[in-house]
C-alpha cells in the first residue's frame, strides 16, 4: 500500500492508520517479539515519512527532521511471570531508543512511557485479550502428555473446562492458536511459533484445522526448522489472516496454496479412520518402572537356573534396536508377568522379588490406583495387542520414531515396547503394501515428526490407509514373492555387515543402480498394478480419494478390504 500511494494525502492517511495500529504478544516473555514488532512498525512509518518528504514541493519543508508518531503505547503483551513482564516493559523502551538512533528520529527518548496497562501479568488462556490488529509470539511448548506433570492437575482441568471441544493430548501451544483466531479482526493478522507437531494429528486438528474451519487463511509458513533457543526442538512458524491471501509463501518459496499440514500439496487432514483397519496395528507395552529391566547377564543366568523363568524374562524391543541392530534384534531384557495374578507371579521367585523390591515402592507412590493395586504388572500391558499376535508365528513392527520407518519381521519371543508400532499379521503381502511407495507417500503426508525423524502413528497413518480392494490372486502372490526377495536381500546385507535397517537404507535407498533400489522399484510396479494406478499420477490424491470412498462405504454399512488378502473371506 505504501508503494502504491500516489499522493501526500494518501501517504498521510497510511501514516494515520499506522498510528492506530496495535500489536499484541499474548505470551510475551521478556519481550523479544514486542521489540522486533516495534522496530518493524517504525521502519514502515519512516518509509512513509521519507516518501512524503520526497513529494514535498517546497524546499523549505524538506529535511525538517523526522518525527515519528508510533509509540510503545500501541504494543501489548501478557505473561504469567511477573519478572518476565517487568523485563518486557524495559525491552520495549529499549526498542524505542534503538529505533530512534537507528532511523535518525527526532522524537524523545525520555521520559519513559508507563506500560503498566499495556504489558500485564495475566494468563492468556483465561484473560480477555487486548484488541489488536496483529497477534504474534511463541507460546509455551509443552507436549500434551507432560501438561499435568508440569502444570498440575487443577490447572489442566481448568484448561479442559475452558476448551471442552479439545480436551485431548495436544501441545500446550495449540490453545494460543485457537484464541488468536477467535480474537482476530476481519482485517487482522496473526503469526505464531510452535513445535512442528502443530502440523500433525491431534495438535493440528485443535489449532490449524480450527483456524481454517473458522475463516482463517494461512498465507506464509515455515514447515519445520531447528529452534534457535535453548529447547532442542524443531518448530513451525505460521502466519495467517482473516482475509483471503493474495499469494502464498512456504519455506521461502512461492506456492499455489498452504494446507493445514503446512504443505502445498493435497490436504490429507480430511482423511477418515477406517473401521476395517482398527485392531490390527498397536503401540507396544509401557512398563513404567525401571525395576522391570534386567541386566542381560542376570537374565540369562536366571533362565539357565530355572527354565520356568523364560516365561516371564524376555528380550525387550525398543525403537532403537529395530532401527540400528541387524534384523532389529533387541539387546535389552525385561520382566513381564503379563496378566498373571499376584499368586501366579510369585512362583517366579527371583524376577518377582526384583519387581517387589524396585517397582512396588514406585507404584505405591503413584496416583494411578490401578498401577498401585497391580504393581507387579506393566502399567500398559496392551492386552488387545497380545491377543492379536498370540496366534501368529511372527509379525511385523516399526519404530515409533525413526529416519526411514520400514516395518521388519518381529520374532514371537520378543516383547514389543511402547516405542514400537506392531502390525498384527504374518502375511508378507501386507508387509509389501506398507513397504511400497504408495504407503510411504501417505506416511509422509500424515506423519508426526520428532526433530527431523518420522513418527509413525497407528491412528493417523495406518488406520486411515486404504488397502487395494480387488486384486487377482496371481498378483497377490507376485507381490508376496517380490517382498520375500526384498526382505531376504535386506537380511543378508544386514547380517553380513552388522548393519541395522537404517544403515542399509542410508547407504543404498537413494542409489538408483543399487540392488535395494531396484527391488523397491519392482515391488512398487506390482503395488501400483494392485491399485490400478500409474506412477505418473497424483498418488496422494488417489489415496485420499480411495480413503474417503471406503469411509463412505463403511458408513453405509458395507464391508471393505482391510489389511488382509482380498481373496480370503
């Protein structure tokens, strides 16, 4: 608008509008965003003043000195820390002095403005926000599962009462996104920083989807980058407005649109969980209590001493061994009484005594009454998962967080821990579909993230993934055979070189002439055939369309093919 202004009157009008411009940081901390915002607005003001000066016809009126009219009283902030609020007030006054010196302004530095009514000690989640033209800041990062521990039960219950439509395990910062959207004027703008989990799953639905569904338009964003502060996290930066955007900029590049997963491609946030996929993919057990862990030498000696101990002392798989060890073999041991009663568990004397000595004291102090009462059992024993894998000779698993997220074979005598995602089937046809580029395209669109790795989720990725519905038996078998060949090759290389699956894919997946890449290409060609698609098509759109089509069939009471051979009833 400044560049398009053709007269002094138009420029003066813009200057007057800038004098009324208000900016608020609803989680201001020590005032960094207020400092930056003040300097940015002053830059705009000086740009207007200089253009006015250029258009003056009277030389006597030129070079009179530049007097700015934008003041710190147009800037507002809130924080729960009284100390941070005091710092923010000082920071904003420093911003004024710095801007005056940097821009050669003749306005006064003293006396300091009284900012007591502008920057206040308040909880943004329970306090009316100041009216503003723009809301900016980086609200506090705190994973939903850590809220009670860090904020206390009483506060978290207040938050849930304040936002009853959310009430889920979402990052704490998502509430600021909702409130910013609710407080925006029709011509208002907002820009907030969040952990990059804001792009995915429950946190996205509670924040960016909410913005979209309530008239907001994301016009520029950084999808993920390392945070420059002390926290070791990756963040997303989201800027949006109530008015439709004239253009979109994502990760520094002009794009045709920006979706709520902070991508410019197909918006998969509308995908539906398919009933047919449920009860097939699980998160592993969650023991809760370091006393369940057993030193490997002690575990082996116990099992040699009493053969019964092998029933409750097991190799324990965490995510790292699946990614790093040859064939994913675990290197940890754990005591697992599963659903045995107290009396049944006491029979295994040494393992039981260790759990009694080390785990029971922790559980007695727990607020979870069930964990107290059944202190010898894992807190989350996953009975549904155990029942699903019980009849299988083996099954498949993938780390919850890893670089590549490929499912691999999982032996029956290993116990999958909470950092494993378990697929309850032994059919390599299903393994092939989940190894294909079709599934990986869906995974990358739906994935959660932790730093730069893939967080594989059983709900948003697996349960929404549509399996091919009609596949000839001959093609199913061809896909199985292709997967067996690929799997044999992977195992052979891992064992020969003492590599894990991550090492293997780091070395060869992006080498087109490698045997690994060629085997994947062959498998992909068969899977595309099973779906009836071509690799040159928009595969993500195809998957989403199939997901929505199958969800409609299920809603109408019709059965669909899930993670099983489509030729087996």
